[in-house]
C-alpha cells in the first residue's frame, strides 16, 4: 500500500479552485501528453469549435409550448368560425321578422290575410271564367239571315224565327219593314267585322246578341241581331240596322214625305168604325180589329166604353178635318188624328192601324171626351 501522506508534507499544497470559464468558452481542458523520453509531444492540430447544444429538456418544453400555442390558435379560429356561422344562421332565420309587439303581430297577420284573400278572389274569378263556355259564333247565322232578307226571303226568315218574335211582330209588318230596309240601304254585301257578342241566361231561356259592322250598297253601317235557343238551335229574336246619316233624309220636308201616310185610306177606315159605333155594332168593330187591340181590351169592357161614349157625345155625324196622317217608313203601321163632330160635341179622336194582308186593322181607338160644364 502506498504510504499515507502526512499533513506536514511541505510539498502538499491546497489545490486551487477551478476557474469559471468565461462566457463564450466551452469550459473544456486541454491536456498535453509527453512521449516516454520526456520530450514534449507535438502540439496537436487545433480543433474546431463545437456548436453549443441545447439540452433535451429545454427542447421538449419549447415543443410543448409551440403545440399549446398552436392548439390555442386553432381553438380561437374554430370559436370565431362557429360564432360567425351562428350569426349568419340567426340572420337567415330572422329574414321574415316576426314582430315582437302585439301591434306588429296584428299588422303582420293582417298583411298575410290580405294576400290570401286577394289570391283567393283571383283563383275564384279565374275558375268561374274557365267554367263558362265561350259565346258561340253568331256571324255565320246573322250573315245567312241578312242574305236571305236581301234576296226577298223575309217570309222564310219570319217562319224560322223565334216563337217570341212571332208573338210580338206580325209577319206582314216584318216583311214590309225588311222591304223598306232594302229600298233604303240597297243590297246587303257582307259583315265586315263583329264588334261584340253576348250570351245571357234568364227566365226566358238562353239568349244571345251580336253587334256587327255591315256593308250595304249605300255604304257601311252598324246593326245588331238577337237570338234565342229553341229546339236545340239558335233562332232570330230581333234585328236592328242603323240607317247612315248620308242615306237618311236630310231636310225636314224629306223626312215628312217619308212618314206621310195615305190620308184617304186611313180616313175611310176611321169613317167606317165611327159609323159602326153609331149603329151600335160594337162586336163587329172588336172582331175586325187587330190582335193587339183585342188583347188590350176585352169585348165586354169595350161594349161598356162605347155605351158611355154615346151617352156623352150622342150619335156620330161626320169627320170635319184630318189633323195628321202618318205611317212608319216600312209602311206597316199608321196613325190618324181627326176632328170629329158628334151630336152633342165636337172633339178630337186618335186612331192607330197596322197593315195585315194589305188591309188596315185597328190597334188603338181613343176619343177625347169634353169636360163637364160648370153648372150656372
């Protein structure tokens, strides 16, 4: 065993404390070796300065902090995205804003109810219009009737007309009216345009009317024709043709000449009726009158009226003067105003006639009785 060194050994000196390396130094110690002969060894080549290394614990801590920071940033991004999505969703869901006050809710409901009512009415109107059938085309039928009237087939047109029309208008009257229309307007040419078409349904059945622009030899004019549904077909119910101003009489004299009636013929008919009344032939007067007169007053009532007249006026004497004698342009109807002398008074009388089978038939009869005298 090696000898223990005593404490009094002069060669023993305390070892100096290790010096703290200066900053920037590695803190390593250079060791120089000698060869066996005691000569100093060759100085080794200088070493490169090694890079300072970071301890593993520090690197781990830095990595954890980076990870935590990245997670925090990611969480904030996700939270911001969720918040933005929620706000956008709330905005979209709140587009039809529902008012929070009672007044606002009532107003919103009123607006919605108004729109529903308007749309409902529109749907009802459209549905009703679609249900109704379109009016028929009366143009071919009206054109055929006007062509037949132009060709002198008025009696055939009357025979094929509606029963209601035949009840109101006499055949002779219709024939004469259509003849006068042809004389006034000239031959019918065509229907140039249909202005309006109507279709109605009432207590009298289905009826229709067409308004059209007509072309005659004298020029264009307007007219209308009515129809009634009878026996599965449309039949004429009425006809009207306007007379243009350039065709109608322009002066008063021409108009009077156009409506001037056959004074002598009408006076003779009135004379005969007054003489029959004086002879008390009341039934003969009523039987020879037109159907319209018979329908206006019953025979017993007519008898009583004539008896009252004779009591007031006395027997008929004569016709003093013809005040007016007129007839319609178609020469199917006429009126007569007379100054008549009776035994007890001189009065005015009015007669109206219609031509049936080339004979004037009584349709209206009126005698203006004098006012009673005031007693003295």
